C-alpha cells in the first residue's frame, strides 16, 4: 500500500476534475483519475505525469454499480474523494430547461449521474475512507443549488434549468445528511461551489478553471478541525 495520501476524483479526465487532480498532485497527493472513458483517462494521466504528478487512471462510470464496485476494489488506499462528475442534460437556447416541457428521460439521466452517482460512489468508497487518518469528501455543487438565491428575484442565478438545478439542490441536501450520519467519525464532507467555469460544460463561458478549482481543493485538504456539512465558495458559506 502506498504511503502517500490518495485522492480519487470522478470525471477527472478534463475540465474542473482534471484541474482538481493537478492541484492535489501538486500538494503531494497520489491522484486516481476517475474517467468513464478509459482512453481519455489514460491520456489525462499521461499529461499529469509529464507535469510531475503521481497519477493513475481508474475506469469509473458513476452510473454503473459494477463499475463503481470494481473501482473501489482496485484501490488500496483512499484519503480524499471528490465527487466531480456531472451532466447538465439537454438544454434549449441559453441553456434553459423549461419545467413545463421537461423530458422525464433527461431528468432521470441527470439525477442518475448528479445524485445517484454521488451516493453510489461515496458508499462504495466509505470502507476505504474510514481507514484513513484524515478522510475528506467533497461534492462539487453549484450556485444554482441554492433555493435562497433561486427564489430571490434580486439575485442573478442564470436561466431556468429545471433538470440540472434541482439535482444540485438534492446533492447539497444529501451532503448534509452524510455529515450528520458521519458526525461521530473523522470524515469531513462538504459541498463546493466553483462558480461558472470556462469548460466544455459551459461552452467555455466563465472563470478560469485553475481559479475555480481552489474551493474544492481547499475542502479536500481541510485540517482535522475543519468544518463539515457546509456549502461554500471562494467567499465563504452560501445560503441553502
């Protein structure tokens, strides 16, 4: 078993997940690059290694019980889990998802990845995390998860995204329940809001990816007396 702290990041072959992997590797972590596509995962690992990272690929489809079980079985240690993988679902002009015309099959796909996927991966990895001296779980959320902001006409939260946005609200809620359940352990679990990030997910609109990765990395490397059950961005706590 490696003596290095190991971090698994889902959806890590590109974008925000890749940048979180690079940031944790720069801080001395051995990074497990979770990717649904094996070839893309290996390509990301090659690039990370060329930059000096201690990285390896983990084939991981968060929507598949078998894939997640095999990923967990292939790890000998886990100290940090970053649940980053997510999808938006089909969107109309300006990313809008009209609740009055939603395709329920699209909703199911988004929920399966953004919510069920997080639960599936977290529960599979918990036995490994429980053996870590300082385990951390980070769930990558979004500002659109905040019901307080979404319901306030004075707050600019972007278009109506009736498939994607509620999955992030659900993700925040499940983060709180994990924190409550794990309150008597040394596992810290928090939801991170990276903001609008310039990746293919957003059509390269938003803030630079390295800047957006700062909050997830901070939460992944919290000290033992750090917070748990929070929803935060670079500026601090976000209203639920």
